[in-house]
């Protein structure tokens, strides 16, 4: 077997590891921060055994790392920017070439938000000029692990009760876990129903971080 065939063989192994919806979802969760098997099982709705099996497949393909801490195994992305970029590229190809994906995008996502999303470049400029409030609608632990600098964290489940924290005079730009995360779509719809100007970031926090843009994290023990 020649060098090209050897490389293609290993790339095929990576592609095979990606070839399951549950494993793609696990990678999305790990893109928010490192997680234990137990935590990933709860977040994904999978059994512990199934979660562990999928993670082992991802580990063999060198897509995730595993580290033992006490009695728990902690997983993280291996090559965070590269894996995030790979999933993003897979999504773009799917949206362009798979009719069923395009139908879901039209029926669910575009039906809820026909306005053009805010690009990362535009958001940076508007943040610098103080023109927007950046809203992170992910759960608190994901926000604390890393977020867009200056973002306000209001999980979607708390949004209706915390609207007073959002200034009326600035547009709100919401983001969550990635381009197909429903949290930001639902948040923007809820804010618009209440008369607030709101749009989505074009993708999510993992893509922001993978682009090499600044991030902040909440130090353990810091006051909320």
C-alpha cells in the first residue's frame, strides 16, 4: 500500500467515527468544554454504556482525549479548532447537498428566523462600539467554561423571568452551542415577541473559539 492509500485509509477511519448521529452530538457537547462520561450520558440522553462505547470509537479515531481524574474519566476534544472546523465543514456540505437537511433548515430554522444572522466580524465591531448586548443562552456551566467576552448569561429556561436585565436601547445578539442549536432561535423569537430587537450570531461559541477570537471563563469559586 502506497503513502496516499495509507493516508486515505486513516482518513476513512476518522470519517467512519463521525458516521453516527449520537457521536456528532457528543462532539457538540465536548465543544462547549470537557465532560465526564456520566455528564455526557445525561446531556445526550444515552445510557452510560452507549455513551462510553461511542466515546471509545471517537478516541480511537483521535477525535477526543481521555484523562482519568480520581474515579472518573474526563473527555475533551483532541485538536479543538480542527474538530470544530471539521464538523462545521460537514454541516455546510450537508446543507448544500442533502435535500432533507435543507427541508429541516427551511421548516424549522428559517421559518423561525428569516433575518440574516450577525457575522462574527460584525459582532466584534459592534461590541467595540457598545452597540449590542451579547446574550449567551447556554446552561450556566457551559457559559462558565468559556464564553464570548462581556456576554450576559441567561439560560433559555430563565429568559422570561430575567428580561429586565436586558437594556431596551441596544440590540441583543444571542448565541448558543452551534449553528443548529435551537436555544438561540427560541431566544430570539421570544425576545422579538416582547418588542426587543434581537438577532442570532451566525454560529455558536465553539466556532467563535475555533476562529481564534478572545474568550472568557469564570474561575472556580467566583461569585455569580
